[in-house]
C-alpha cells in the first residue's frame, strides 16, 4: 500500500484568500506593531495584484478603534467581531467560495485571534498559512508558543516573501515586475530571529 502523501501546502492565487485580523489603533502597543502592519500591507498589495480576495476584521471597534490607515485597506469593508476567531464574522465569505483551499493569515494577537482562527479553519478542512512576520503579541512568549501550537495542529508557518513567491510562481508572470518592486527591500525585522534561534525545543 502506498504511503499517504502529506499535504505540501502549495499556495495558488485561484484557491487562496488573505485574512487580515484586527490591526487597530488600540493595539499599537503590541510588540513590533509597525513592522507587522508593514508586512501585512505588503501581503495586501500583492493579493490585489494577483486577484486574491482579502477580508478584514476588527475586534470590538467601538472600544478598540478602527483599522490603522497604514495597512492600506481602503476599499475593504471591515467586519466587526467580539469572538476571538475571525471565522464567525467571515462565515458568509467562506461559504461563497467553494474553490477555497488556502488561507493566508496576518494580524494580532498570535495567541488569541490568530490561534483560534487557525484552529477553526483547520477544523473546516482548510489549509492555513500563518504569515509569521505579519503576526505578533504583546508577550513574545505568547507569540512563540502560539506559533508552535499552530504548527502542532497542522498549520504552515511561512514568511511573507515565501508566500508571495509561491503565489506569483514564475518570473514570467505579467505582474512579477510590480511584485518585485514590493519585495525588493527585505521585510522589516519583527523579532523572529530571537524566537527561532538555537535549538528551540518548540520547533523540533
């Protein structure tokens, strides 16, 4: 009997969606917030160039403020929520996309809405690609353990540039030159080297 082939986690524009979670004014104190938003904005620009749909949520916006303008999410209608998962708020969006296979997930906080969104999506049979340089927490311990927890549950941990190059697929792609301009400068440091360096037992 042939061995069951593990999921490779390939990402294609026609079967992917970008989730942007709760990058709001009152969360500016989250560690590496400017860098996280910058990388998420980069993902959104590429999604728009490649026709990948995007959804945006806001956690209790009446108390926590609106999405920060530097995300560049003009044109996206934010979906308000109180649940520590994006899935109930975006349920209708998911139901109208039967071809959907992969969710690219950015935002905050890693141990709260990112983790719970990931578990809900995995439970629905979707592949989840956590954009590690576009997710953070107030506590870097929470961030680290949540990333490990999602990986244990079957999510893929990827960098923004790794996912962008998977999506574009080929330097001959008609949008590649525009995308190349976006990724020409490396993504800003969001503290990941300090989390992953050495023999970190959570990522063995």
